[in-house]
C-alpha cells in the first residue's frame, strides 16, 4: 500500500486532523479508510465485515464529538477498526491481533480514545451510562455515546442499561447500528421489530417530507419532535419501544451517508437527556464478497483483496465439526435431542443441524443466560438439549448453570466450545475460566476429549446420562490421527480416565486436547532415558479416584497439564485429593497463570504459558 495512492488517509493521524477536512471531503476519506481496512485485514486477518459497515459512523462520530474528552463506547469492538485508524493506530495495522501488536478490540491501555474495553457484547449502554452519570456528578459537560449493533441489542444487559438510562435523564446518546446481522442472521422479536421500523415506507416517506419542509430550529420542526411518538404510533400502528423506555428516538437514517450523519449528530449533540439514533447499515459495505456472504466475511482469514479469493483451508477437521456432525448423527437416532446456540450457529457448527432438522435447532440470539435456562426447560420437559456456548461467553450464564440446571439436576449437555487459549481474539475471548468456575458446582460432570473418538463417545455418553454434563473442547483443528466419521458410538464410564503410557520416574496427568502436547513431551523424555507415565484424566469431575490412588502411591513427582487457569483448576483438584489422602509427592501445575493473557497466535500463547510440548518436556526434565 503506497501512501501516494491515498489523498487524505495519511494526513489524518487524530480526530483533530479529521476535523480539518470539509464535509465534502469526508466521503472520499471514508472510501480510503474502507480500502485500507480491506487491504490490511487481507494480510493481518481480523474482523472485516463489521468494520466495513461502521466506517461512516466512526468518521461522523469523531468529526462531531471532541474525543477523547467526549467518550465513545463501542459494543462490540468488531466494528471499531475505522475508529482505531482515525485515532492514531493506522500505521500499526500490520500488527493487528499479532503477538505484541494492537488488539482487535478497543482496549483502554492501548489508547486514550478507547474509554472502555469492547470484546464482549451488550455492555456499552451500561458502561456509557456510568460515564454520563459520573460527568453529571462531577459537573462535567463531556458527551457520551454508546455504539451498539442490533445483534448485541438482543443481550439482556443491553435492555437493563436502556431501562435504567431512560429514567435517569443522563445526557447519553445510543447509536443503534442496525445491519440485521450479528455474525449469522439475527433472529427473534427485536429483529422483526427493527425491520418493521426500517421498512415502513409510509412512515419514512412522511418523516422525510415533513423534516425537509421545516428545517431544524424552526418552531414547527421543534413541535414535530415533541409529537413524533404519536406520529410513529399512528403510522406504524405500534408504540416505539425505545421511547417507551424513556429515550427520544431518531431515525431510521442512512448509516452510510457520512454527511447526513454529521448533520444529524450535530443536532443531537445539542439535545440533552437519553436519546437513540437508529442507523441502517450494511455489514461488509463496499466490498462485494463481504456484502454477498456476510457470515463468512465476518472474520475471513487471509485473502486476496483484489479477487476476494480466500486462502485455502488445510483440510483438517475442526473440533466444532466433530461436534456438529456428531450431534446430527445422535439426533437422527434420538428424537429427544435438540440443539441450542446463542447467536453462533456457524461458529459452533450447529448450522449443520439447523439445515437438516430446523425445527429442533435453535439460535436464541446473543443471550447466553436465556440459552442455558431454555435448555433447562427443555430438559425438564423430557428433551435432551445440547447447548453449545463459547467458553468466554458462558461466563454470562454462570448463574443460570447453577440455579436452573445444577440445582435441579437436569440433563443439559453444555458443549463448551473455544475452551482454553483462543489466540488472536485476545484477553476478552480466552476461554480459560470455565473449569475453575464449574468445579465447585455440585453434581456437574466436567469432561474434555483428547481426540475425535473421545469427543464422539463423550457426546453419546452425555446424551444418555440424564445429569448436567459439560464437554469442553478448543478452537481449531483436531489431532487428525483417527478416522472418526461414521464410527460406532461407545458409552464411556463417567469419572474413568485412562493410562496412555507406563513409566516409573514421573507421572503426567493431562486433561483434554493438551494431552497431545504431553504425549509428545513424554516421548521426547523417553529418548532422554526418563520414563514418564502418562494419564488422560478425561473427567475433571468426578475424578478417577482409583487412578489417582495409583499415581499417589507410585510417584514422588506429578505434573498436571490443562488449558485453563491453574488457580482452582484440575491440577488444584488433584492436589487436594493427594493432600486429603496423605500422599506426600510434589505436584507441579502447568496451565494458564494467574493473569489475563493478551492476544497472539495460539502457539505463542501456549509457549508463553509454559504448557506447549517444549514447556511440558522442560518440566519433566527438571529434577
């Protein structure tokens, strides 16, 4: 990318520089930002389509508001690449999501223009209300804006924030970036409601005619603002949800008309109190491949920006593929089985069941707590629900797991996808807390497969267990050593591990797919004359007590390995067992240390945390 190819892009290093452009120059600048993002993400993969749809919003916001004194809270950071470019991080885009580079999401430690972290959805309104309330209490006049997508608006926290903000009279602007899709197509009543607003020709035609006749500042224009709720109610034959919650509603407006957005935002900047601007945008705007296939181009990986040709996959099966295909097989044989996902059908491969059995597979939107309790209701009514949730997103449903599943001992199968270090998505998405969080919950079975065959067996076992059953697996490719498709199912004994290799010098106890790293390290140690016994725990709860007694009696040195936090994790449970039974041997825990892990390649992060094959080998050889 040559600087000479751009007229304005390399002249803008801050919002102050942006404000020097005229209104007529803004569309050209937006086009250059769009081109820069496409070319950058093609080489440094990240989240493409969401940011392409929010470029004009980002430019208008920084053009109108005085950031960083005025606060823009992004929800989710997928849409904030243009924001990062405007605020001085353009030249760092070659390091996007790489180890030591800039993050894929807003991070306060990265820039003063990022007032709040933006990795998980639905938190922007609550956080922005906090900023706005603090301004009011401190007597400050800074403005606060929350930018939230229509997908994130389905999260319960977003409605809690709206409900509270509407009665506080805080000076808060919520921008609803409505593109009718989160990662996959939006579902639910809110999506239908927004479509009803944006597609009402009668209302929009009337609104534009009236607002064009009476310009801002005129007495008739101001009077119409006061009666807008009644107009919308009469023309749409329904009340306005946001105005019912105490917000003044404006829109819908074209979210790709940067000049129009600037004019509207300047008007709204002068209006106090809680207000919501409804903008209509297109995810992937300006790049034809992304417009035509928005889910795929949410995070497309490397691609040719000129042709749209994506880099070919290596063909390896992914853990989510084993889940998705196995679930379809199980559901064919058992009509009680249903599938549930909170807004991640493609990312979890539940889309396979949705295509074959649409009446038995449910996308409930970005609503993890609801997904778990919905699954609990299904289980209580005799169904066998498989609820697939990303590990870091399951944290939002912890209360539901305890109160609605565990206490009632319901047969919900929680398939925790992206368990462990996920790599480039970074701190907010590392799925490292689920084991430690769930271990104290009574009656919950916690399992993790080391390979594809174990994954299928655990899913089959869980479908027949009738108890709360967790199956945890990582992002990315499976070991690929076994032929698993079409293989006969076998039921596993709950709480029973397996010995993979005999040894007498040290014992390695691994949990889940990191056992493959351990197996490599064990073989390397054998070549150095160190005989290592390797055990695959399979279950973190209940632990295989017979196996642990064998280890405790036989070994003075034990190493546990897990892709999760060591504080309160599987290794801690093993140490507690040894202590309770008086085994004197030393136990070393390998896993994620007691700090938040930033972004980088999975290989870099495993090495950083010390439980890749080299790290395990080094631990074995320490004496």
